C-alpha cells in the first residue's frame, strides 16, 4: 500500500503541475509532505483534494480497508500546515529521514 500511496501522490503533480511535492514520507499512521502550493490556491482545498483522491483510489484498490475504516474515511479529518522559512532545510531533512527515525535506524540532530 505504501508504494501505491507514493505513486498516487506523484500523480497529483501530473494533474496539477503548479503544485510540487518536494518531499514525502509515507508512514504507518501519517504522511508528512513538503509541498509548494502557489498563493492562488487555498492550502485546505489542496490538502482536501489530495486526501479525497488518494483515499478514493486506495479504497478501490484495497477492498479489505473498508472493514477497518468505516464511513469510507481513509484519512483523518485534520491536517497540519505551516509555511517554511529559515528552517526549510531542517524540515525537508526531517521528512526525508522520517521513516528511519521512526524505526530507530538513524539518529538526527535538527538543531532546534
């Protein structure tokens, strides 16, 4: 399923070339992303489309998920969004190595 989600996140940029997913890390319980969203788009609408489109396709592809997630809701309702400024490199590094950090395979110092 992880590979399926990663591929469909890449497909979004094909449909919306103005939106760029710079970094992604598909985890067991969440998917941290670094996305460039032009000011003409509302962040909440972009995130909503990403969740709706990937969620719908995941439910089609993996029918057993319906037994786990009721009401056809694959993604949770909320999300976190922040603009990136001075710590852009730190945030990108965090997303890039998140899976290894979660598994305890690597120790990073983010300099906070």
